[in-house]
C-alpha cells in the first residue's frame, strides 16, 4: 500500500483470545481453556459486534483484515469464513483486501491451512519465535524447530504471502549465533519477517524469574549489537526494516499494520480488541471487555462489548500519530502533524535531534528517525512532542 493510498485505508482487527498454553513472556490478552470453545456462539457474537461497529463507522472500504490473538489458527476454517462473511455484509471490501491470520506451528496442518485459504485468508503470520529446540523450550513454546520449519513449508504451499516471527536477545545468545539463525530464517522467508527483542513484561512469569536473577538476558551493549546485526543481515539479504521490528522485501509490507502506524482508522472486534474510529470528525479510541466470557455476555446483551470509548483531543491524536508514525522507516509528514495538532513541530528541537544524528529530514520534507536513533525512539518522540 503506497502512502497515497493511506488516507483511505481502513482495517478490521479480529481478536481470538484462546491459546493452547500461556507463554511465560507473553502479556497479551490470551487465555487457556480446557473445555471446547463454542465457536458458533462466538461467530454470532463477532457478527453482532461487527454490525455495531459498522453502524458507528458506515461506508468504510475495508483494505485489510487481521486475525490476531491468542491463537487464531485454533479456529475452524468455517469460523473464519463466518466472520469474513459478516464483515462483507456490513462494509464494502476492497477487491485487493489483505486478510492475515496469525498461526502457531503447533496448530498448523495442511488441511486446515488450505481451508483457511478457501475461506478467504490470503496471508499468514507464523509464531516461530526461535529455530533451535533449547531456545523454544526456554520460551515455553510447544513446538520444535522441525515442526516450525514444517509449518513454514505448509504456509508456503497454501499462501503466496506469509511471514514469521522470531525473538532475539535471548539468554546466552551471541551476535554470531543470531547472525547464523537469522540468515537461515531469511532463506525460509518469502518476503517478510517480524523480529522482536525479548522484553521482560511485568505480570509475566519471566518478570519474576528475571527479578530473582534466574533469567539473565543480554546487557544493554550486547542487545544493541544484536539489534545492529538484525538490521545489517536483513538489509544485506533484501529485507530492510520498514518499521522498527518488521522487515520486508519492497512491496511486501504488512498492509494491516501500516494502517496502525500511519494513524488510519481501524475497527477492533472481539475480547480486548482496540480500535480507532473517526465519528463526527472526532477520533474515538475504543476498547472492548478483555475477559472472553464476559465479552460474550456483553455482546449478547448489548450488541457489542465496548467498555472504553475515549474522545481524543487534537494534541492526543497528534501525539499518537507521532509515536506510531516515527516507528516507520518512511517517517512522518510534519504538515500532517501540524494539521492534527494545530501547531508545528518545534524547529529548534528538530535541529538538535538532526545534529545528534537521531533524525533526518528528507528532500520531500518528511521527518525520519535514523538507524542510530531507532533504539532511542521513545526519547526522540518525547523530545519532539514536548
């Protein structure tokens, strides 16, 4: 999706909150249920919430749909199809719509993947996370490296577009180990990789282990080297970073995620989903009930599970645009920031950050964070927004 198309982009995010197990590093809204999930009941609830969101934001043409989680690949293909049908009943859908499904290698089989393709999914994102068994066990993953590679091969056979995730800056990981693993991963990746530094999130099992000294992650200097290795290896193999943690061959960027980072509208459907909708010229920040069963009851009673509907003022919307947009290699247009906020970015702050090598202003006037500035992105954003 070109920048010229960004103004009309509209995404729909579907959150499937269930997993086979909870990974020790994960702070996402995911839940383990040992009893079978009543998928038909959830499809009906998704359809009702889709109708409610479409009533608030009618007429948008859907350019991307993303099934995230949780583990959406635990759903039956007919469940995916039912949700896609509901979207098509309430919004016009672009003929070139991107429909992505997140999948874990443990839930991948060829029959199901071809069923997803027949239902309308045209891109998959696999949660591989590591390509050696010791690291996978440490990360609490249920699959082996062989199973992960088999899942990638199935994805390759079923879809023209696929991606997978890896986590780096793992305990005892050296730059050479990561170089070798990443080089091999690129040989298996068609067009896109999402590469995340391991972060220790409060409330996760890893947080307690890390605090007790039982989980040692690379120090700041080593983490920076691992980040630099990531950029260098990917760029050398034709997958440059288009966002701070995402790498793609030119033209193969995830269009749905670009909707977020470019500050466009999207509807969030399902337990704990977030959305941004422009209603009556005002940006609404929406969130639904996180607990799956509570969300289900709310939707069945009220037609939706919305528990938060905040109106963003001009400054809040502009700050969000700055925070998200500067994650992208393409950066932001300062004129759009000025239109949203009612004020221009401080020229003196831009000058200082340019002199420090944290940002550049390209010939078209776009403001972009440099490779050296990306590891300091939060500080750069805070300085510009002040």
